[in-house]
C-alpha cells in the first residue's frame, strides 16, 4: 500500500482527497482463543464467536509530518448496548512484533486507538491481546463517521511513530461493540500490511 503526500486536510474521513487514495481490502480474523490472557475469557468465549468484522478497507496518506490512515468497515446491524465500536492501526515498535496478537510482552507495538464513545484517540503500547497501556505521550487524533451502516475512521499521528526510511508495516484491529467485543476480543489482520511512504 502506498501513502502519498497530499496537501488536502485528510483528517475528515469524507475528505475528497481520499477518493483516489490507494485502498486495500484486508481480511480480519479473531485473535486466537488460546492467546487470550485469562482463563476466564478462554472459557467464557469458547463457544461464542468474536472478532466478527471480516474485512476492512485501508488507505493512507501523509503531509510530510503526520500520517493519516483511513479504515472503513461494515457495522453490525445489532444495536450496541454496553460496549462501543472501536478500531485501531498499529506498528511494530522495533523488531518483529507479532501482528495477529497485537504485539507480545517482549515485542511491543505502537497502537493508534479510536473508540466511538471517546472524544479523543489514544496512543497506546500493545504487548499482546488486551495488554494495552497508555504511553505517556499522545499526538494521535481521530475522526469518524457512520453512514449507511458503514464506519469510516481516520487516525492520524506522527509520521516518525510509524515510518522509517519511507517504509512501515501496519496492522489493523476492529471491535464490534454490539457483540461485546473489547480488549483481546477483536478482529485483527493476520499479516503486516507493507506501507510505502512517497
């Protein structure tokens, strides 16, 4: 996937500049049950589907200082009750962090996280399913729109947080609040998405 330099304000998920941005469709799947951090979760969700969002459309662009990543997916027709919908993009902090578990204890990821009921996005460190902690610095913003049963979310953060020498690897995660998904009970990409920043 290519992230081209744009002069448009791409913070809005409906901005005209997204119309011709290169977009890829990424298949998602649940984080493996055996990777979940507690026995309680593994038992409670053993016979219940989670990670139910099956695919997300992903595009990226930048302005030389900030990277914007746009996610679009179909929302569940079931109304949310206790838990909100959420989405995130994440990048290996260094080394070869696992994508399908959103990092590991010894291989963290930088996570840009949006949640439908929060005013601001968060920059978190991910060290495995649901092991997400604030980093002490933020610098991440998000804007979202729900239209025609589809979420469109743009997450923006510092270019250097994700990209080195014009290249990055991106993971994607989505939580369906209507299915009570949260923490490690989300849908994630099974492989890193290569990103070229031009």
